[in-house]
C-alpha cells in the first residue's frame, strides 16, 4: 500500500472515531444539563465555557503550542462568532411555534448537507459517490425518530428559516475547523470560548429579570455544570480533531448522524421514554448506514490498494532488461 493511501485511510478512521466520540460526550453533556434547574442559558454558558477555556489554556501551556498569527486568530474568532450565531438561531427555533421534531430534524438533516456543499465550493473537496445515498438514508432515520409535524396555521412558513440558519452556521463552524487543520483543537477552543463568554456576559447583563453574571453559589447546579464543562471540553476537542482528520467533510458528516440514535437511546434509558417501532427503525437505519459507510470506504481503499500494487508490478516488470 502506498504511503499516501495508508495515511488517508488511517486519517479517515481516526476522524470518524473522534466524531462519534464527540457525539457520545456531547450527548452526555446534554443529559447532565437537563438536571440543571432555574438557571438561564447564558449563565450556564458562563460556567461551562469558563471551565472549557481554563482546561484549554492549561493544555495549551502543557504542550507549549505556538501563539498563532493575526490571520489565524481572526479566523478562530470568526469560528467563535459562527458558534454563537448557531446557538442563537437554535435557541430561537426552540422558542418558536415550530414543533420540536421539526427543529431537530431540520438542523440535524441539513447541517451536514450545507457542510458538504460549502467544502466542495470553497475548499474543492470531492463528494464520494455513495454519499448521496448515505445522506438520504440518514435523513430518513432522523425523520422516523423525530417524527416532525407540519406547523399549524398560526405558525408562519418563514419560521423554518430559524433552524435552517442554525444548520448553516453550524456548517460554517465545522468548515472553519477543516480550514484550520494545522491549528491544535485546544487553541481553536480558547478563541471559541472567548467569544462565547463575551456573548453570554453581555446578554446576561442585559437580562431585565436577572442581570447577575455570577452563579449564586457552589450548589448542585454549579457542580453539574462544572462536570458538564469538563465532559464538553473533551467532546469539543474530539469534534474539532475529527473534522480536521477526515480526508473529506462528507465522511465526517455521515458519522455526525450518530448523535440521533444516541439522543434517542438516552431518552429511553435515562428519561424513561417508551420506545416505539418507528423510532427504533430510524435509529437502526442511521447506525446501519454508518456501518455501511465505514465498510464501503474500507472496501474502496482495498480495491485502490490492489490497483496500485498491480500498477507497481507492471511498471517494475517493464523496467527490467530483456534477456
């Protein structure tokens, strides 16, 4: 096997692993946050992102990462702005008249599509031949699990632009990760946290109901958020590393759908939701599609390896002197 092919295969496997790991860790964070009560989202962000920022700074110092230049810092901060914009659109979607199933389905289904289109147009990345089929199967799985309903007559059709906006800026965030492959994930996260903390602090200060930006004390909610911050730190680093590692974003986008069956499993196991056959079928479809994507990628790499070896043998035989 050629060195380039070996490296590409290893990087894709590593990237998929980190993306799936990130989805597992971030699903745990969402589960923990559900047990936090009577805290504004901005105040939760202040605690979580402060923990994340501190851990990233310690990691930066331990590994002695270089201080990035002005251009890289600017791109990192733009990525942070994309993150905050994604959060803002997502929160607005959840508070809108759209049913929850519609919001989750639109964001989960369209963000990978936006990412693949953006990386194709802006970075020139190829789209694997099997990706459209894999994408369609994953979307079907999402629809079976979340069961979106049409908005009622009192909900304007343009409200659907809110989750679409969240999906677009989520794609921009992952696009920035791929465009900054040489930047360590911890360095990227520090800039992300700085933007998030500025946003959360200003937003909380302007809140007429509770303009205190500091937590009331070290209570159960505070400790839960610290734990969530530590787990989320590992999850965000894994997410960035995953999208930096895969050869094309399309491979990572399919792996990101693992969040859907993971979220459904948590709802059933932890929160006692009664499973239904359509949701189980949808979760199984997403899982099987991911397994199929991995196996088909390995088969394609093996075929390419054999072709390269055959070509090398023919080249060697043609170069031998005739007897």
